[in-house]
C-alpha cells in the first residue's frame, strides 16, 4: 500500500512539474515571439528586406492574400522585391498574438494585425486589419525560423460599399 502511495504521489508531482515547465516555456516563447514580431514590424516599416528574410527558413512557405503560394526563401525574396517596386509604403504595423502552441520542434502562432500604409504620391493613409497564422520550426542550430505563414485581411475588397 505504501508503494502505491509513493507511485501516486510521484506521478502527481511529475504531472504538475511537467505542466509548470510547459507553461514557463510557453511564457518564454510568447516573449520571444513578441520580440521577433516587433523586429519584423520595424523591418516592414523601413523596408529592410534582408531583416525580414532572416526570419524565414530556407524551405519556408508563404501564403499571402490574393497571391499564389510562395515556396522557398528565394520566392519570398522575389515577392518582396516586387513589392519594393510598387508605390506602397507601410507606415505602421502591429502584430497581436492571440495564442501560441508548442510541440517539439514546431510552434504555431495565431493572431491579428493592424497596419497603415500610403499608396503612390497620395498622402492619404489607408488602414487594414486582419488575421495571421505563423508556423515556426526549430533549426539544427537551435534558432527558430518561420516554416510557413499566411495572412488575410478582414476587409472584404469585393463587398459592395454602401
């Protein structure tokens, strides 16, 4: 009977410890993701494509709104280069992480975004807000890189204006 009590107590302590460790890891990763998102947002505003690309794995997938899927870092870079040649200028960008799941070497972030931009020579600011999903993968060197991301606007451009 005593050994059963020891086994139950040990099991309970193990489960509680594992949950506390997992929670600490999630909290630590939420802080890191917030830091990465702030860095990525700053790079978007300054159009620092090299900095933005540094967040992606070489074999990443990107699924942007209104565009075909981009496969690989080079395709993502080519898309960024095309965006640079447009007359769009992002003036503010904010990620709002809603949740984060971690499983082994994979991590999934879901959230919303808010952005402001100008188009062309117009001083008029356009605002957008939407949602995103980012999957990170832990690399061999221990760093985390974006394995896949997708986002889309909450503003329906096809809805009739009233």
